[in-house]
C-alpha cells in the first residue's frame, strides 16, 4: 500500500540526476576536458572562447522556442483535421507529413539560407518545420484512436463538439500526442547543433570547430552535453507518461473502492 503513492515520483529520480549531470558538465566543462585530453590527445589548435553555459543557453532557447511553436501549430492543425468538414485536409496533411519526413532537416536549413540569410532565422525555420511533423501525425492518429462508442456516449450526454474535444477526445489521445511531442523535442535538440554551420550558436559551435581542427576533445565539449540534454528530455517525457498512467490507475482504483 505504501509503495503505490511513492512509485510515480520515483520515475523522476533518474531525470533529476541526469539534469544535474548536464548542469555540472555545462558549468564545469574543464572537468570533461581534463579527463578526455590524456585519452584523446587534444590538439588545442582552436580554443573555444565562448563559455559553454552561453552556448547551452543559446541551444536551449533555439530548441525550446521552436519545439513550443511547433507543438502549438501541429496540435492546432491536428485538431482542425479532426472536424468532419476537414476530411480532405486531414488526408492532405498526412501525405505532406509523410513526404516531408523524407527530407533531412539539414536540407531545409540549406535551402533557407539563400532566402533569409545566415544566423538564427534559417535554423529557427528549419527546426520549426521539422518539429511539426511528429506532433501533427500523432495528434491525428491519437484523435482517430478514441473509441467511437466513447464519443457517442459523450454526445448522448449533451456535450457539444468543443466539449467532447476538450473533455473526452484530447485527454484520451494525450498519451499518443505526448509521444509525438517527445520525438519532436528530441529531434530539435539534436538538429539544433547544425545551426552552428550558419552562425546560430549552440552546442554545435565546439563540434564544428573540433571537426575543422580535428580536435576530438573540442568535439566532445559540444557532443556530450547535447547528447545528455536529449537523454534528459527523453527521460522527462517518459517519466511524465508513467506518472500520468499511475495517476489514472489510482483514480480508477479509488472509484472501484468507493
């Protein structure tokens, strides 16, 4: 009986530890460099002048803002596609999202530069467009997976279209939508490193500098934190999924015992 209430919070322990390790590496990057230098023989041809915490802030802002805007746009389009009058639009969205996933994000970035120049803007556009796809597809699939009898029962209770969507369909589709959000955020975290090639900053700066100078330690200075950040995001979303599942079980058990 005592293990049940504590179990959901245990899911966050790994996430908190990973986040603490990420902060430690960002604030004490010299520790990683001193550990890796004897093993990988750092060349030291190029010295990274920008502090790692500044690059971390740039990376988080870039990945965070694009992920949030992608989420809002994708969920809006996915909800719109669930209405009966938008059946053709839904089919078009599914086809376009499947087609767009065949294009790598680096191609979108390269095509954006001639039109809007270097820096933050082309990277932002590429990450925004690429981040829409997983959330849009999962929103459509999640809403379609809601049992028809549940929707009919809600309609029989007198709920309007928006009430059914807000109180029945979206809560039931949320696990599928959350999985799409998790994929979108992780894609944006990893793909944001390419922004360094067009002057957008972030963890890609030491990676690109290390590749140019063939310095493996400099590459690790950006690669390790960005990989760890993606793992933190993945762990956080999975912990949220487990927390919500445990909460639903407790609610169901409470109704049964009542």
